[in-house]
C-alpha cells in the first residue's frame, strides 16, 4: 500500500465518521431542544395546587390537575387489565401453539394494528362501546387504551418467549410434565422480565394518547365517581388548555406536559432497571 492510498483511506474514514456523527447530532438536537424547553416551561409552572386542586372555571386563574392525574392512572390501570392478559396469552399462543400459516396471519394483523392511527382506535371503540352505553365513560377510555396495547404486548411476548432455549422445553417434556405446565412454570417464568418489560413499554406508548380519549373518556372538570362517567386525563386537559386563549391555562398545560413526560420517563427507567441483568450478561 502506498503512502497516498493510506492517507486517502484515512481521509475517507475520518470523513464518514464526521458525517455519521453530524447525522446523529441532527437527529438528537431537536429532541434535546424540545426536552429543554419543556423542562424550562413545565418545571417552573409547577406548584402544590397543581397536584391537589381541581381545574378552575373558564377565565379563573389557579387550580390544578388533581383529577386528571388520578384519571390518567385509572385509565392506565384499566388498559393494563385489558391489554396485558390478552397480549401475553396471544404471545404464548404464537410462540408455543398454532400452525405456521395461522401464526403468520396473526403476526401480520398485529404488525398492521401497531401502525393504525390512534384516532382510528378511538372511532372504533366509540362505535362499539360509547354508543351502546349512550355516552363517553372511563370504561371506554380504558378499553381503547387496552386495545392499543394488545398487539404490541403480543409481539413483544412472542419474541421474548422464543429467546428461551428449546432445551428447557425438551427437558421438561422428557420428564413427563404437561405442556401447559411446562409453558407456565418454565418458559413464561424464564422470560418473565422480558414480558413485564414489554407491558411497561406498551403502557408508556399509550400514556400520552389524546385522540382516542377524545372519543371515549371525553374529559371531566371534576371527579369521576363511576367508570360509567366521563373522566379527566392529563393528555385531554393539556390539549384543552393548550388551545385556550388564557395564559394561566397555557402555564398549566406546560406543567401537565412536564409531569406526563416524567411519568413516561419513570416507566422507561423501570424498563431499564428490569433489563439491567440482561445487559450485564451480554457485556
């Protein structure tokens, strides 16, 4: 290799490193700017009343999002009750049962549903739940978020279960253990952290959804005393406050967006905590 070729290869290597670094910074910079602006505007707008008081009437200053914070957790709890069991059992079926043709069709449907706009989910649940119940409700809001979780939890569960070594299954079956016991006690237990991780990621994905809740939960300026009543949620209140002409509501919208971001961040930190052993083993 001549000296000129050596310098030319080093130049190309340095140029590509610089180009890829610049592209990475181009992707990360808008996210950092948005996060910084949200941190600056939202954190400075927080106060004790935000967490303890109900929204004020139109035109009045002050108040908070206590009902919306509680409503968000209620909706996420319902979504987990709907989405996690169905999604996990569907993932078990794809991994351990079914034919190749049927499983291919289910995977294709799940991947397609993962790409469906959230407002479409809201319209479907509006027709199936809200109209028969003659009005929006917390129950409809939890159902729509749970339905959005199902395909993501199912595909994640399937992929995690397929990582369990086949030898575990063969050894259990060779000892005479029933297949369903082998799946529950060995396969699922081995992949439990990965399944929980997938469920948490699905919760984080639906935590900030607004469009489906506009058709189902609708929102409430007070406390919801029944699952059959409309319920407040942080994404809904942030949306309503952000499009209002009142500066105080804009301030609270920033505070709500900050709290919602911290909630999603906490869920993702929990995911990293659950998967830390896996990263250590791989390293």
